[in-house]
C-alpha cells in the first residue's frame, strides 16, 4: 500500500484516531494536512507525524473557517484523499432532558461540519482520478446508545451522508472524475475521547464500554486507522458507500 505523490487531508487530525491515520498516511508517502481547533496541539501533532505534514487551524462548525481552510488546502496543490474525523461527544442525558444547545453543538460539528468539509473535498478531489474519502462515524451510528441521542443521530447521519455522496459521485461526469466515499464505524478506541485520564476519571463509563464489545477491550487507534487506509487505497477500488464496523463485535449482537 502506497500513498506516494498523493496529498491527504485529515480533519480532527491532532490526536487519537485522526492523528494515527495521518501518521500512517505520512509513513506511506503522502503529504498530509491535519486540522483541529487548538493551534498548540496541532503544531505538536504535526511535529510528531513528521514527514511533510502541515497543520491548519479550523473549527469545522464555522462556515467561514471551513472556506478559509479549503482555500489554504487548494493552494497546497491537488487533493487526492481525505478523512473526515473531526467530532465531539456530549454529557449523557435522556431525550426528555436533552439540552437543545448541546444538541445543536453536536449536530453542527459532527454532521453539518462533516457535510461542509465533504462538499469542498468532492470538488477538489474529483479533479484527479482515483480519489477517495473516508468519513469517521461510530458504532453509535449503527446501534444507538441510550442517553446519547445527539451523538448517535449525528453519526447515523454521517452514515446516510456517506451513502448519498457515494452514489452521486460513483461515475465520471464530464471532466469530473469519480470519487469513492466510504465510512468506518469504530467502537471504543483508546486515545482522544478515551484518553487514559478520562478513563481513570470515570471507571463506570469505562466498564460500560468494555461490557458492550464482544472482545471485551478497546481498540488501539492503529487497528481503526488500518481500515481507513484500506478504504482510501487502490486496494478498495470497487468499494463505495460502505460503512465498515471496526468495533470489536459491538454491532454483532447482544452479549
């Protein structure tokens, strides 16, 4: 698997799954741009990734920032592959008590933010043959999680958005090349939202996450990143509109 002479964009690429995907792309020859909201964290991540990695600060919930970010991306040269990983979670609450501001924040970042990036990515990537996009969903978008309505809905929306975009961009139209669009749906994964500090601070939440996976452990970020890289690569050239579960058996059934 090689990404030599390809330019890649990874949103939410400053920690966890996103940083690991960016690191593996760079190791396989890609020139990588990562985005995130925290400039200090972004600069540190770009240094860890090494190679030809650049950080661009961007809040994907802000349309003006997304426009500016993609102007910078376009100035860097052709875009070949992209990963939409930026996202947030929210405090647990039942639907009857759900705060509407919290709902809007999750939907604005996870779903609308992904849509805003996807629109620009399709425009840029379709200029070259062989383009591919991977959206990072969640097992919560496949099997809903109680008290996580906004997060579950946002990730289920990403699954549907992935399939619609895949259908719309599967064939060549004029000088616009096909772009494959797929998604991965990770289960609980170490790092990022499941940092050692967060897990230690809430042992009950950690217990719940382990209890709902058949493998009774969390994923290493490398295990999730490998699936994303497969979908981005030419090895998955006949795959589009897929949502691959990378969840330790979470979506397989009840235990």
